[in-house]
C-alpha cells in the first residue's frame, strides 16, 4: 500500500509539472535558467540511473554481467540501432554472459 | 483521407508506433522490478512520461524506497513543464483541452509539434503524436507486463541488463556535444562515489542536485538535454529546435 501511495503521488506531481506550464503565465516561467536546469537535470538523472543499474547492488558496487549489457547497448547505439534493438542487445549480453558462467 | 496528407500527422503516426512499441520493454521491466501489473499500468496511464516511468522502476528495482523513486521520477518530469510552456504559447488550447494537452505533453509530442512551422500543422502534430503514443504506449505496456510476469527468473533472461540498456538508450540522444557528455560523466561519478555511503535510490537524487547546480552556475544552451528519445524528424537531418528564449536573449 505504501508503494502505491508514492506511485500515485509521483503521477500527481508529474501531471502537476505538465499543467504548470499551461497555467502559469509565460512571463513568469520564461527563464532560460529554469529551462537549462530542467535539461542538465535530465542528463544527470539518466546518467545516474544508467550507472546505478549497471554497477550497484544495494549499497555495494559489483562488476557482473550487467557491465556486458552496458557495453553491448553502447555498441548498439553507436551503430544507430533503434531503441528496442538496444534494449534487446542489453538483455542478450547479460543473459549470454550468465550462460557462460559470469554472474 | 485528407488528414493523412498532413506531414505532421504522418510524422505523428510514425513516432507513435516507434515510441509506443518500446512500451513493451517498460511493461516487462516494470513487473520484474517488483511492481505488480496494475502498478506498472498506473505509471503508463497516469504518469505517462517514459523517462520518469523508467526512473521510478529503476529506483525500485535497485532496492530504493518509494520516496526516492517518487523523487527521481518527479525531478525527471520537470522538463515537461518547460514543454508545457512552449506548447501553451504555440497551440493556445482552451478549456478542457488545456488539461488534456497537459497530460500528453512529453518529449515526442513536443518535438513533433515544434518541428512544424504552420500553426495548424503544429496542432495536428501535437495531438496525433500525443494521443497516438498514449494509446500505443499503454497497450504495449500491458503486453510487456503480461509477458514479463510469465518469464520466471528475470535475471536468466538478462532483464536487469535490459534496464541498463534502456537508460543508456534514453540518455544517448541527449549527448550531443562535449558539454552534455561532461555533465553525464560527472553525475555518473558522483553516483558511484555515493552508492556505498547512502541508502539505495539516494545516489540518483544526489546526481540530480549535482546536475542542477551545473545548470545553475554554468551558461550553455538553454535547451540542453531537451531532446526526444525518438527524434520524429530524424530522417530530415537536424531540424532547428524551437527555442522560446532566443528572442528575449537577443541571440
């Protein structure tokens, strides 16, 4: 139940951001700095989520099959593969390395 | 059909298919991160913003708390407010349309709309992409969630690797130039350094504040990082991005 509560709050706040742009007078929001922070934060968060999912196990750092997934996804993106192919490359690399015995 | 002759509608439809399809990966990763089917669906129906949705399940999958998941998702949603402001000026929706437009204001619908120059085309592009992606994204989330729950051990299928790849795939289109790459590297480093010392999920929030500080103190493009995950105009090379501030800033 607790997770539901945070999940619904996230949905509410997410919609709140979107609606804010439509309701607040543009003169108040037309601030290049806000727009820039929204952008740098997007980059920072996605970079952080990538690395956390690749090397963190709770509070420990681990080098396991997920590193292979990161490399495979990087190569797929470099070759301009579409998003779904990139995701499948990541899954395939992790699954394949586990089959070879690397956890 | 007359509507299908509109370039914005055609771009909107193809971006809807491309983006909607990868709802499959969100659905599958949602149920394997620890959410149930309806929690995964609620994110696609109500939060409806790919980056924020993946952030929420990414934090939960890593053992982070609900608060941290909400924090990461909410911070990633800030850019949609900027898009809302741009689109409000461009489309000027009235009454209930404003509230509907807000819900489908995401990277791809914004990019489809601002890539057009004619006001009617901007409107058509926005609504086609917004509604099209919403419908397909939710259908494919359900497909992915059902398939994901039938998979058994997610690690055996490399689904944790799929999550890593999905985040890199979301980040990649925003890494144009040296500055965004530097921001990404600094934030990834801050994350790795923080992992052993704070509870799971918190390193991501620390990285967000590092990124916000960089944005506050440095002066670069004001639309840095505001690129869609799937560029609707990719085949037309680089389209000039709409920058609502360029006139005021006198650039």
